[in-house]
C-alpha cells in the first residue's frame, strides 16, 4: 500500500474512532445504558491518555529520561500560563518563547 | 426546492448560536495550531484539510499527529484516538434524550458534530425544552457554526504554516495544546493522579515493543484515577459517620 493511501486510511480510521463514540448513545437512544462504574472510570481516560502522550515527549531526550531540557522548561511555562491566565494564546507564546529562547542560549 | 424549516427550529438555532458565540472564540487558537501542526508533520494542504474534515476533533488530531509522524503502527494510533474520544461516549449518553423524535440519519449527523464546547454550553437548556424542533435547532445552530469556524481557522493555520521556518519547531505547539487541555483536568485530585500515573507509566514503559507503553500508561492512569476516587468517597463517607 502506498504511503498516501495508508495516510488516508489512517484518517478514516481516526474519524471512525471519533464519530462512533460521539454518535453512540445519540443513535442508540435510551435502549442501552452504560454501567455507572464504567462511566465513572471512563472519565479518567482523556487525562491519562493526554499525559501518556505528553510526558514522554517532554521528559525523554534521545531515548533517555532527561529532567533538565528545553522542552520540559517550555512545557512548564505553558502549563503555568494555562493555569494562571485566561488568555488562550498565552500558553503558546510562553511555551514557544521559552523553547526557542533556551535553544538560542544553549546554541543548539 | 428548499424544504421550509420549522419556525421553532430557526428560533432554537438562533438562540443556541447566541449562547455559543462568545465561547466559540476559544476555538480559534486551537484550529490555527492544529492547522500549523498538521503541516509541520509533513502533510500537504489537501491531506491536512482531508484529516480535518474526516476527523473534525482537535484533541484526537493533535494527539495522534505525533504518532503518525513517528510511524507508529495503525492499531496504536486508532486505540489512542479511541482513548482520547471516550469522553464523548459519556457526553453522548448525557445528551441522547434531547434527540427524541429525531430520525436515524439526523442522529448520526448530530453525533458526528458533537463537540466539548457545544455540549458544555448547550446540553442543559436543550434537555429542558419540550419542543423537538427547537431542541434540534438549539443543538445544530451552534454545532454547524462550530464546524465552519473550525474548518476556516484550520485552513488559515495550514496556509500560514508554510510561511514559517522549519527550525522554529512548530510541532511543539501540539504538545502545548495537549498541556492546555490537561491543565483544567489536573485541578481535580483523582484526575491529577490519573494524569501523573498515566504519564509516568508511559515514560517508564517506553521500552515495551509496539509502543505498548502508551496503552499501558493509559490503562494505569484510568485505574489510578478510579481507585483514588473510590478512596476519596469512602473516606468522605467514613468522615460523615464519625
């Protein structure tokens, strides 16, 4: 399969993995109900998944855990901006500013 | 010939749009970042907009882009997208009553358009209305606006990204976007624990084959959050008894 075709297949499958959960109960109506315990457990899925994607990205440099690196500092700045300010642009400005600034200072 | 829309549908759509309009401004940076990130991982404008129309979900798109870029196996990409979208099952269950009297095709269409923003802003009043035309209008008005705004601003991001040098590491904007999504969740104690356990497990287990560490991290995070919630509620119940 060509890379192009594979990419579009990927889009379609991600699309299904999005529309099916969204449409699930709207389409099924009240005929089916999710067990309460499962509903409560599922609430933690997005936070766990987001962190499982973000943490390796900001803690690992060249395959090793690296507690001091520009990406982690940039992530810290973005997190602080997201928690303390209401401006939706600020986390992006703070994060990218710290990342590019530190890289410039370190000459990397 | 254009079928005439029931007046209650139009009134509902207008009211929903008015409720959602101020909140919808928050979509703009997201859409711009999503557009720029898709270009930064190497998509052509056609591929980027194709993904945007097919998927129509910022979190699922931003969350899977790093995996697509690193050549992760397809099943892992799909499972990750499912995990990021599981919240919609809960939203869908919560809002389903609002669609009584709507046909199957309409329900699929409405389901495809379900977003966090419209659910948060409109679910309560929608469910409280007795008029099915008004309810559907009140849901579809802001949902269609949200779709249009999302596509237009993502396209702007896609076109703007080409003008920015590669060594600016724009792909890190996706990580920042995920952090912005994570930040409000982490204010709740069990949710914070779910995130910490999920993230650290994914780091520690990164050596597992097929990137299974990511799935293991997600499962560990869910388990930790659920267990913490149980302990908190059990503790509270005991406190009341004393």
